[in-house]
C-alpha cells in the first residue's frame, strides 16, 4: 500500500500516484496530461495554470483539502502582482503535490484545445421571434390630459402594433423622458413578448428611427460540453457558433456524481452553479466577439439542458433528483431575466428555458422532440441523443415515449486507458484488416489515413483516442475476430496477431506505438472493452424499455442525435449493439438536435407553445425503477446482443463466431481451460 498522493486531472480523467513534492507540471507530463508550458517551469508564461478542487468527490474516490498542494510561493505572488491570476488558480510549475489532489486543466492551459463539435445544422425556421423593434409616434404631453409618458407610449404601441399593456423596467423608465424629447415623440422600442397574449416588456428605447443589431443566443448546456449558437433575430442567420467544456466536470463526469457532490459538500451546489455561470459568461463574450459584436447586444437567450444542469443553472439544489421520486423543483418552461444567470448580456435580456419532461428527462430531450418531431413520423422512430446521459425518444403518430439512460463518459473518451476528449491528434476513425489484423486510422486535424503518404507530416503528434475512435476500434476488433461476442480480447495465438499483448491476466490490442519517438502507446485494453460494454448496454436497455412499453420488438428508423451521435458510424454502433437491429440505410444522423430545438424556440415563439404542449403528451418511462432494465442491460453486454440475433446487421456485416473463454482447446477460437474461482 503506497502513501504516495493520488492526483487526478480533469477533464482528461488521467490519474496516478506521484512522489510527495512533485510539481503539478511534472505530474501532468508523467501521466500524459495535456498541460501547456513554454517557459521551462520558471513561472513566467502562466500557460500551466490549474484549478485545484476542494471537497469530497465520491466518483473519483478522493477527498481533497487546501493542504493537497504546497502553499502559495514567491514566484506565484510575483506573477499575481504583475499580471494577475484568476481566483483559485495555481501555477502548475510552482505548486507541489503533497496529498491527494483533483486538478482541473482549463481550456487556455491545454496544448491541444478540445474540439466541441456542436455546429449548427441548416434548418428552415419560420421567423417569429419574441423580441421585435417597433417605431411609434407618441402624443405630446398635455397639461389638460395628465397622463404619464409611459402611459402614452403604451397607448401608441397598442394603437399602432396591437401590443397591449407593455411594462417597462425601472432602468429603461428612467431614460424615457429624455429619449422622447429628442425626436419630438418619435421613438423605437425593443419589445419582448414571449407568446400571444403574454405580457409585453419594453427592453430598450432609442430616439427616432433606430435599427440596432438584435442578437439571440441558443445554448445547449450539456454535462460535458456547452454549445452556443448566436443568431440574428431579424434574419434568423446563425452568425457564430462556439463551445466550451463544462467546468463542472471536475465535480464529477456524470450527473449522479454531481448530485452526490452537492449532497456531501455544504456549498457544493453553489460551487457548481457559479462555475457553469462563469463558463456561460465566457462563452457569450467569445461567441459575440467571433461575430464582431458585443455580448451586450444579446437580448434573449434560450437554454436546453438535462434536469440536473437545469437546476444548477437556476441555482436550485439538485439533491431531490438523486433519489426517488426524482422530484423536479419545476417542470414547466421558465421565463426570467437572463442577467440572473449570465453576466455581460444586454441589461434587460430575457431568458427562456424549455420545459423538462421528467425528473431524469430534461429540456434537452424536449428540444430534440421539437426538432425531430417523433410524434409526426409514420414509421416507428427511435431517436437517441448520445452523451454522458443519453436521452431516448420512441414514437410515431400514435404516441411518443421518452426516457434517459446513464451511459457515463466512456463514449467521449473518458475512463478509457488511452482515451481523451476530441482534440487534434486524437484517433477518431479506425479500420482493421480482418486477415492481417493490422489497423489504419485517422486523427482529428488530418484527412489522411495512417497508411497514406504524408500522414506523419500532416497529422502531427498522435495523442490518444476519442469517443468515436474507441467505438470504431471495438467494433473493428469484433469484425476482425480479435474480440469475441462476450467482449474478451484473444491471445496472440487465438487471434493470429502479435498486436494482442498480455496485460496481467488479460490482453490488449495495440493500435499505435509511438514510444520510440517519445509518444504514447495507444491500445485497447480489456478494461476499455468493459467500459464500452457498460455504456452501450445502458443505452440499449433504455431503448428496449421504450420498445417494451410500445409493445414492439423492432423499430423502423433510428436517428442518432447530439454532437457525438453525428460522428458515430451507424455500422460500428450497431456492431457493438449500441442501438437495436435495423437496416443500416435507416440509421441517420440529426446532428445537434437539442441545439437545433433551442434555435427553433429562440426564433419562433409559437414553437415554445408547441413544445410545451408536446411535453404534456409524452409518456415518461423511468429506467431507474423499471425491473426489466437490469435484464435488458445484462443481455446487451454481448456484442451485438446475447438474445437478439441482429439478422439485418449480420446480412451485411460479417461477425466471426469466435470464443476466447471456452472450457477446452478443441473448440473454435482455442482458449485454455477456464479456472474455477475459489470460494
């Protein structure tokens, strides 16, 4: 038993023990963590900043305190005095690890910036935004008719545009008289009215005719990533898209870990709320800058998110969502001033949060339903929004069902031995020759395959394997006979390749060995296979529960939604059994459907009424209490499945009938005699 401190880096999830007194930068390099430094550890460049976390983190198995790192030193004090450090940050080259530590590497400290792949999909949307400009002529003040300027403005809006009883916030009211007098009563009003008959609010005013730029921000607030689409509220054009990692990852990669953190730390929920709101402020500033605008020009925001993120965004403790009956503080759509959640926007900017469907099925699933309209499909359609927490919809014109399933972060490269988030240098595509068992692959940032001329120069450093890459790797290993249906990796003798190397009592398959050049050994271990099996089984079991409720054994269409879903190969997803058996041509991608739903709600206020009505008609299935979930989960551990023969898949894809855990060596696939476990 070692007394060396355990250090865990997020968002990569890499961990290991280091000798007491090791600097954070040294530990990061030893563990292969992507932490930048260009000054040689002299405390000059500040590229190696990290944010230490303090508290109890059950998911990571550590409790950390201020004593985890050495005290602030003179070099850090000098840097803070001259250039400043963000609150809570330390310089990795100066801070030394003294006890168990959980350290977050912010995006600006990462050499290979993570790719948040949530681009806006092209979509025709009928423009009917909640925010509009109105030019009106206001009657002059008359001492014989002592009505206030606001009342006369309200009357002008009613007569000219049918806007009834528009209210005005105090900061705008304080400017009203001076604005009215500049152009003899002619005034341009920025009016927000969320739905027909709803109370209108005058957000801003200008003298005479004005045509300011009106921007709206649609945000898909996910467990792992936050994606925003900045839209012109006049034309509907997406003028910029951007994404950042959700900084809450350091509190736990999955939702229940964050709920546990809130339960076990008195200020836990407040810490997570503050971190995500800071990230949203940064995102708004960056996305506005990309469009050549200011964040203060953003006058409305729309948010879609799962229930835990929904509560934390609003500043509501999510502990009730961690136990039955999984009670939501509110399930209805929420309207409130945006400044309550995101600083730096227009002072009177408004926010709209789509309704949640159930305690574990949130506004992000509602947004997918708005975008993909499962209730309008003639063919029975399964929609899977793949992420750390998968949202699943099943429906046709008869009814729509919904559930969520806790897949965990394995699909995104976390908890995988050579895994990483999507970033330049990460393997994202792989093919294995079924005869030679030799792999070829592509990395993010290059269009060339590893066996093509110029790949080494074009691809640069190969750093790891991301989510889409690990799914393809496992599926290709299954199709090449390197992995059997139970998920076991065979020995070199069983598989016919020396790329299968012993690793303890199991084997791993080597994809790339860059150690001679100082690079990493990238392989798929038995533990990696198990992590993918657990994740895909949870997803399949959720889908199967909806099929049970619908009374069917087959679906007719599968739609893979979400940024990650858009990068999954349908064939490889089906080979490992992530999704039910269906003709491959009937598996399509919807891209970031939740983000698209957020844009629709931003640009069309009638769509808000539509989604609020849709949510009331969706049947919710709670996977956490369904007795058959475990049965489906266990059967789905096999690849593709222990019971379903996947006949449509097998008609197009060869799946070798090998077994690497047989009781005798005379059966196909070889394998030694299985040892009896001592009891």
